[in-house]
C-alpha cells in the first residue's frame, strides 16, 4: 500500500465530520433517538432508488466476474432493506450508552472523582461489498454520538451513495448535523484517511486478511477489527449425531459468505463412522464441496485436503474435514489454525464442553449451536460496526458499548496536591452511592 497525502478536499470534509461529531456528542438521548427514526423514515422514502442503484451495481459486478462470495454480500433487495430499517429502529430503542457513571469516588473531603462514558469521536470504517453495512454503521455511530467517515467497496458504490444520500436527508430534518456522516468513493482516499490521526479516532477495516493487516501497519490511528474468519465446529465423541449434523449444516450453508460461517469441521475418531456418512449426505445435498484428511476420505469425503485448507477462509460452499484423536487434538488444531473468531463444540458431555469453552481463545465459543449466531443483531446489540478478534475489549460483535470510551472528571474546591504529598492531608478514597 502506498500512502497518499490527504488532499485539501479530504481534509475539509474530515474537519466537517469532526465538527459534526463534536455537536453530536452534545445531543440528548432523545435527539439521537429522533435522528435514527428520521434516518429510518428517509430510507423508506428512498427505498426504490436504493434498490435500483443496487441493481446497477450487481449487473456491473456480473459483467466484471466478481467472486461469488462478494456478489452474495452485495445484494440488497427490498426485503433486505426493510430488515435493515427494522434493525436501525431497534438500535434507536437501545439504552443510551453515553453518560453512564462507572465510578463515583470521594478522594478527600470536597474532592470527587467520576468516570463517565463518552463518544469515541470520529470513526473511519472501510468495508467490502455489503452496502447494508452503511446503515448498520451509521445507526450505531449516531446513536453512540460518533461521527463516521465511510468507505464501501467499489462494487457497491452506487448503492452506498444512494443510502448515504437518504441518511443525510433524514438527518437534515433532525437535531443532528447531516455532516456527521460522509462517504469516500475512491481507493486513494482510503490511503489518505489512514494519515488523519488528528481528525479520526478509530479505524474499522472490514475486508481481507491482507487488507486489514496493511491498514494496521500503515496508520497511527487505533485499528479495531479482524482479518480472517476461520471458524471451526468440533463434533465430540458424545455428540448427538442428528443435532450435530443440523448445527454443522446451518453453520456452513445458512450464509457461507459470512465471516462467522464454519470453514473446518473436526470430528472425534470414535464418532466419525456414525457422524460422517449422514453429514456427507447432508452437505452434498446442499452443494457443499468437502475436502478431507485420509481418515475422512476413507469414510466418504471425496476430495483430499491440503495443508493450506486448514487455515483457509473459503467464504463459499467448501468445507475442510479432519478426523482428530480426541478433544485435546481438536483444541490443538484450533489453536494452530484458528483466527479467534468463533468456534463451536457439539457434545452432551458437560465436562468436555466446559474444557472447550474455557480453553479456546476466541471472541465467540459456542456449545451445541451454530456459529452463525455470532452477530451483533442476534446478540441483541441492534447491529454491529464490525467484529473484533483482538484480546482486549471490545471483542466479538462491536455494538454501541464498543463505540464509547470514558473520561475521568474531578471536581474540587481549590484542592492542591502539596498538602497530600506532605502528609498534612489524607485521601479517603471512599466510593459514593450512585457509582
């Protein structure tokens, strides 16, 4: 990646978003709720134009031979748009994340300390293909009091522009400045965005492993996100076979282009003969290509897996299958090849489940349920700005709580440090009610 100096125009627009964000942070809960309702109503008014723009983008993508997973993410029908609008209204109904007093402490007589949640500031969010992400990100940004500079993939340009036009139209009728949101349209602007550390507070890249890594290496702005989504499902020796087949099938086929779809299926050797035949039948019927190790191939998997398959994020109807010796071997495999996104165990053995849940160092670790539940909307967060696989918070689907920070506020009456340093005055450090 070659970094590009921000143009005068980009600097002007970024400063405009910054000013909008400062004003937005002063808006009341009711005003921000009202802004989201205005955005939802505007999306409904502009619905036909948005779907038409998406049709243009999809037709262009088809002509250019865009990869199938990206095409799947690009599609925005009227029904899907209605779901996005519903999700936006759900975000509006969530509790206000700003102004929560996390700590209230008397340091000494008349000297009181508070720690209060506040917006991050300005978010720079870059994503591929999914134009519906514009709606989710904008909703979360405005609800949490943050400005946002958005950049969708080139393949979704017309759709993104139509959505942002609608959102800004909605904001124009609210108490929130429409300039709190902006949309970048060129790859060059992404490179320049990474240098705006005085105007942008957080970068959220949503794309390939290589892209996310490059962003992390070429900016001084904090970066939140994940690279690969190499998710695993492990079928333990005491799994319910029918349930495990159903969960694995959903985790792979319900939406294979998603980062929370499983890419590798691990099967305990003692249950492989019972599990794999019905699983192979179900996956084959669903159009899934299976690539297995020698033991899996001996039980019916037709294609051989290579070493590269174990760390591959297919985002397609392809699944790597490996027969493992036991739970510990499954844990070792996940530790070596996983991306710390979401991993699943299917078992009726509570001890095995506890070992898995306590050992796998992923943002989401599930027992007897599909990895596809790893989603901000399904977690009740309303939506998500992205998924973070880093160890430090926020981790997993990042909703409103992940888009606020906190500020210490200290109130005194002419207090100085000298008397405390000399021992003439002493700290009480007494927690107060209402912390």
